[in-house]
């Protein structure tokens, strides 16, 4: 009888178990493999088998060449909660907790960086610009009711122009990103030096613009009111070079201020918006008297006195010194009857008379009822006093 060797049985079982385990492990590394019909496959991979039966064909469903994913033009709104710069800006401006960081992050995206209106600040900037211009204009009209229309435009620009709003945004500590993109910190201003298409400027292009652009054509006040933008300027074409870079930079920073004010109105209401405009825009000191530019002050003063029914203005020499020296000084006063309208000094009688006439005109145009004037928006408060209409002058003389 032949002896059976058990050690060989154990070795055969161990080798068989190892081969079956390696086959299972190899199949486990292919979790996305599926068995398909040979007629419907193009790329197949066969497994070696000693069986005579036809082995199944396995196809990988994972594509080898994947299309590269496109990056977003601006950071995702979900990243706003993790931005330290954004939280610092929110606290620096003392904004209400009703304004989420996502809205503040949207205010930092200019349409030149992201053209999607659902993610840029175009809508908020337009809303904020209307509130800024309204509150500034009612303040100017009630504060200086005799300002000429051209001076009113310049004063409005000094308070609410893009250069002024650019300075306000700079004082807020806002920094601009080197280039917009998905990986940029949401707390940085994102813009490009190209035309952004902001819908915050309204105006018309004149039919004769192609001819008059070559010359310095005279534009009247009525034309500036009807055809031009909020500041009486013509609609400009896209700029290039260093001038265009500065222009679009000022526009981007100013749109941030406008968008922040629009966000305040959206989430907090009218009262908070008016208080913010007073604190950040109307609190700036603007010297309106330095904006005057007279061509014929003596003639304009004479026409003003005739319109108001005053006596014709006369110039009187008040004092003089060093008439025969190299540096004489003459002090001339302008009188209407017995009332003194203005006074000026200069190296000659004509210069002193011109300065006296200009000071008299400034005293007339810069008339203000008081330092703290009431504006129409004050009547929207609860328990407001009865409205007393302010004095509004009929306008400039010339």
C-alpha cells in the first residue's frame, strides 16, 4: 500500500489559496470594471485563463483623457466666510450684522473682472450711486441755494465723483488684487484696466460729436442737463494707456463705495443708508469758494444788481500804500448805494476792483441760511417737524 504524504497536500492547498487570493485582490483594484458584450466594445482587455470556455471581456468606464476644468473669473461666494480681510473690512466700516460677508465680497468684484451680473457689483453700484447723488444734491441745493448750475455740478463731483469716492475707498484700507481669479482672496478688489460696462452713468452721445470732438465746442447748461451724465460731462469713449489705467482704477474703487452703500440699503434700509452717506461722503470738507471762475466780474455784478433792483455798483478806494513804489497795494470796495458788497486788494486799481467784484459775487452766490439745514429726506423720519420750504434762487445771472 502506497503511503500518502500529508505535507504535499498542505503545500498544494497553500499554493492554491495564494493564487485565488491574488486573483481576488486584482479584481478588487478594478471596482469600475463591467462585463459587456464583445460586439459592443472597442477597447478590450482579456484575462488569461486555462478554461476552454470563452472568458468575459472587461472595459474600463473611466475616461483616460479628461477635459480640464475651467476656473471661475472671481472667488466663489462660499469662500467669503473664511477671508480675514473681508471680516476686517466689515468691522472697520462698522457695518450691521444684517449685511453678510458674501454681499460685501460681491461689492469687491467689478464687472471688468466678472461679467456675470449675479456675481459682480453692477446692480449694487447703480443702486448706491442713486442714493449718493440724491443725498449730496439735496444737501447742496439747501445749503447754498444760489449756486450757479455749473458750480453745482462741480460741487457734486467734489463730493460724489469717482475721484472722491476713490479716495474714500483708499481710506477704508481696501487693496486691489494683481489680477482677478478664483484663487484671489475675496477681501481684495478685483478689476481689470478695461471698460467695465458699469450702468451708473447716464448720458447721450450728440449727433455732432464726430465733428465737435476735434474742437473745443461750447456746451450750454441746458445741453449738459439734458444730454450729459450726472456731473454734466459728455459720455467718453474707452480710454487706453496710462490715462485709461487711472480712469478705470478710479472707476473700480468708486464702484466699491457705491456697492457698499447699495448693500446697506438692501439689507438695512433707508435710515442706515442716509447715516452712512453723511458719515463717509458729506463729512468731507469741500471749499466751494475756490471753484468760482469769473471772466467779467464787473459786468456780471452790474447785471446782478440790475436784476435784483439794487443801485448800480460803484468802486471806491478804501486805502492805498506805496503808490510810487515797486510794490503798491490798493484796497477797493464795491458799494451799491450805501451798502458795501465786497472788498478786494491788488497791485493796481483795476486788479483791486476786479477782486472786489469777485468777492461781492461770491458773497451773493455762497449765501447759506444756516450751517445745519433741513433737507427733504428729513421729513421721512417719524415725528418730524412741519416742512418749511427753503429759499431757492432763480439762478445765475449769465
